[in-house]
């Protein structure tokens, strides 16, 4: 996976412990949260930018779904949640995954 411009955890961290390495890589990620309109006026919150080599996206999606009491799925390396959950998702990403608030971009829909 390194061939497509991605860095592996080993190349970022060298010989650091895994916990510290995950913290460093989570601080370098830029996460985008946006709301899309789908068929019949339904809104879907899309979370992009979480690195699948650092986070298990299915586990993160499961945690978000249970914490926010909504349905959702993982598709094409991004998480989709039912409804407009931008503010609540941002809080969970900061509190539980340790992603810095300045690395989370909320994209306003037009």
C-alpha cells in the first residue's frame, strides 16, 4: 500500500511503541465531515479521511452508530451515517479517537 503515496506505520514511527505510533498518525490525519442529500430528501453524514491502516473503519463505524443511535455503513474507505450528525460525530471523534479538533473539517452543504 505504500506505492500510492501512503506511509506505513513503520516508516512514520521507526521503533516507537504501537500506542504512541497510533497517536502520532491520528494527529496527522485530516478528517472531513459532510452531509449529502440522497433520494427522497434523506440526509447522510459522510466521514472521510480516516486512515484504514490506523483505524479499523468497521469498528469506528460500529462505535459511532451505537453512540449516536443511528444506522450506517462503511463504503469505499469512508463511513456513512443516517441523518445530519456533523456536530455529534465531531465530538465523538475528538473525545474517543483523540483526533485534534483542528484536523477535523466540517464541509457545509450547498
